[in-house]
């Protein structure tokens, strides 16, 4: 299975007071089709990544994409949801339609409007992506879940607060170069590692700077087959994709190993006939800084228990041996759930076509993406390469 990204769009992430799910969808869809240089009537299928989960009163959102243009009327449109991996799930579904020759052009939109929900209700909405029979009692929603994960990792491998602060500082520094990021401020290592009134403890050892942001936003991509893409102005090809799902209950897994992430990376690298060292950068799912650290280990950048080395020794900085989250990641860019996976693919396409501006990694040719739903439950990896 393969395909190409030939157009993309990305709203700014943040608080969009005058926007709703519908208007965000319409904006992203319009700009992506225009960027691909095709007409709306050329689109054969529409996929919408939208978590919903109580953040939006409007359910059944797939046909809202049709609001963009009357030419979309009578096209198949489907909403896809897989927790925080919703955007990547929608993209992978689009690739399957192209591989099956059921569509030539597929429009994939990812969206979330999170800030309409009162702040006190957000943790409960997010926790619906956990195993409620056992994990509903965890305080603080997913911050509480990852606080427990961090606590377990610290018990096993020692206090990693310095490494987590280094990851946060790196991503906030990178976010300064991303005009689409929700937070474009270099917080510095000292602020990120110090508990203070402005950076309090949130859950377990995690501070506010260890947690991604509540965000609104949308992103979209246009997918097509390789043969069609070769005749277009720009194209980024999928070298490989992998989806791995693990048990939902944390009690059935060694939660600090992120084994689903490990298997997904191994499958994607094997299929692409590449090694991790062949990648020029990675966009990874840093919903919390402990997640990024565990992902270093799961992708094979370091041995188990040694993820701190990658952070503290600068391996993952923009000028390091494997830059991670040059966009600022979820930590600085923001994390509108349904849009996140699509955002990762759009930003990676920008990198590989030399259109990433201040985020640009020099001579980037191959990029990796890891997007997950829940605590390493739904695991998606894409490996992309510039085609033209």
C-alpha cells in the first residue's frame, strides 16, 4: 500500500473564539484542494478525522466537509475516530482507498474545537480514551494517566526530571520557528525544570511544561496514487505505514515500554527497507514529555531506560543526529485531537518539499511520524519521502 500527499493546509492552532468545527473544516478543506491544484469535483472520497468526545455538541460531522463546496455533494464522506491518533487513522484509511483503486483523489481533514468546553470538564472528556472500568478513578484525566506512567518510569530508572525539562525546552524553542504553533515562546530549560507558581506540578512528577495544550484547529491533506502524483507540481510519497493496536487497559501491559509503538516503528522501517538512522527528522506524539522520552526508546534511538541520553546530549535537537519535533510538537504547537495526526503529515510534507520556513531541517529527504491514541494503544507510523 502506498500513495502520495500532493496538497495540504494547516490553520493556526490555539483558541479560535470566532470559529466552530464547521468553519475550521471548511477553511482547511478549501486551502488543501487549492494547494493541490485540483478542482473540488476531482475529489473522489472525503475522510474526516474528528474525535468529538464531548468537546463538540455537533455529532455526525462527516458531511460538514460538504459545506466547503457544492461539488462535494454526493461524494462518500466518512468520519474516522481513534482517540488522539484520529488524524493518522483517517489518512491511513485514505491510503487504503487509493491502493484499492476506489479513489484517485482523497481529501482528508482533521479537526477539533476543544476550548468551548469548560476547563473543569476537559479531563473527564479526555479520559474517555482510557479504560474506564479501571482507570476512571485516576485524577486529572490523561495528565493523571501519564503522571502515573512517569512515576513508574522514575521508580524503575531514577528521577528523569532534567530530561523531561530538556524535552519541553527543546520543543518550545522549536515552536518559536513555527508560525502555526499555539505557543511561540522559548521558555528556557531553567523555567521548565523548576516548580513555580507559573509552572506548578500537575500530576505526579509532571509540571505544566510537561503537558500539551488544549487547542482548536484543523489541517488537511490531499492524497493520490504515485502515477498521478508524478504529473503534479509537488508530491511526498509514503515509503511505508504501520498501525499497531495494543490492549486498552494499562494493567495488561508494561506501561513504560510502549510496546505498540516499538512494533509499529519496526514494521514501518522494515517495510521501507530503511534504518532509523536514514531518517532526517521525526515528528512524534509528545502529548506529555514522558511520552516523547519513552518514544525515543521504543523507536530504537536509545536502549530501554536510556531515553534521557537523547534529550540531555542534544541528539534530538534541530542540529542533532535525529531532530525530533522541529515543529515544536504537540507541546508547543498544540494538540487539537482530531487534527494532530493530519498536522504531523502536513508539516512533514512541508519539510520534505523545502517549504517549512524557519522549521526547515536542511536537506531533509525522509521523515518519520509517530501518532498515538491513548497511552500507546493505537500506534501509527508513517515514513515519508520527497517524490518531486
